[in-house]
C-alpha cells in the first residue's frame, strides 16, 4: 500500500458531461479491508517518515472523521443507521475504530446508487506516479472542547493554485452544559462479540508531493449544493473547499467551488449545544472503556431510541503493533 502520496487535482472537463451511476465494488473502509488487525497502522507507518518522533502521551482520542460524525448525530438525537465501533485504550489515549460488516460494498447501478465515485474520477486527475492510488488520507490534530484529538479523514481533491485562506482555522470553545449522562444512562456493559480477524503489516512507498492543507477539497455530486448538510464533514476534517457537480439524472451541467473555511466559526457557534454533547459523550466513553478489565470494547448503536451498548472483550486485542506504541507513548505499559 502506498501511504505517502497526495490527493488528485481538481480538473473538471468541458461541460456538459454525462456520467453513469456508480457501479462495481467501492471501499467503505479501505484500511479495515487491507489491514484488518490494525486499521490505524498505515497512518502511523506514514508518520514514521513524515513526523517520526512525535509524542502522543497527551492525546485523548485517535479516531476517524466518520466516527465523529456518527457520534455527533447520536449526541444530537438525530435518526441514523445503526453502527458499531471498536474502542481501545493505549495508556490514556482512546482509539475509536470504524467497524463495518463489509469493508467494501458492491454498487449495482440501481436507483439511488448515486454518481459520487464516477464524478470524482471524471473531474479529478491523479498526481504523476499515483495513478493506482485508491484514496488519500490526512491526519490532523486539534482540540475539541477539553479533548486533544487526532483525526484521520479522506481527501477527495485539491485545488491547483488556490490561495491560502486569510482566515485561520478555528478551535472549539465549549461552554459548560448539562452532563450527557442523561444520554448515556442506558450505556451498559455486556458479553463480547466474536473475535476480530487477523491482518497484515503495511509497506510504505514514498511517492507524490505534499499538498498544502489550504488547497484541500471535498467533492459532491448533487442536484443542489446543500452546504449545511456537508458542514459537519468539512468542519471535522478542517477541509476548506467544497466542490459540487450539479447534475440532472447524471447530466452534469455546472460545478460550484465554495470556500467554506470562513463559515466554520458560524457553524460552530450555531451548533455549540450539539458539539458540547458530543464532547461529553466522548469523555463518558473514554471513562467507560478505561474501567473495563481489558481496556477495550465494542460500541454498538442501534436505531434511534435504542440504548448504546458497550461490549467487553474476553481477550485483549491490540489496536497497534507494540513497537509503534513504544515509540509514541513514553509512559509505563500495562
């Protein structure tokens, strides 16, 4: 797996363009598919070259942007599909790992399958030497309330020649709110699910070039822009641009480029209550996992109204190889 690469360049073709609906196998979680035992290992292997000596003792959470979005929806009481996450403590750092039934999904071109994958392929160009790259991920670190978070997320594209925004990224200043124990009061510990499958290590192939964060973009194929719907994804990934291909049944007639970073502070202010509930939920989860016998568990969220359930594990299953843990966490191992 090539881990040191870059996102494809935004290169829209002359319009209009007619694209078929997405079809074939698509990744839901490429890391879980290729490295099922240690899905976070590829990021750490890339970091071993780009930022090898960074200490992580002070980090509270390491997780994917997708997990943050799902937990935000839960904390806000929003209806969503059921989900499952693996939780592991490494010293005082909680890892939250996506847990999909199938890491790759089959799209058959049926109704409502969408055009997003074909749109991204048709409107972007890979960097030289990265033609076989399946995706590009970044890892960023920021504070979410009182929590020091490391967040991994996928980047769809970058804008060639885009100017660095004059605004600076905003942090999150959380005001005190009612404890989320009312939301978590039905979280309880039950017996463990089956053991996870075994994986394999990651080979690092240095390729590509560094693309500044100020140029990164999320792409969407839609009939209308619907910026507010995309804001949690953009905000959690601190992605400054939204590129939308507007279409009518696959006929793409226009594109829009929105510089969303200046709107982050406004969205953050408007969603303070939800974000505060999310922070308290994450704090509660970390404490619950810390108190389990093995320092690990599986979080299950069923349809709206059902309780969260934290399954314990019979045997300690690591989230990273021991040599990586030793390198980045300096306190005494358990």
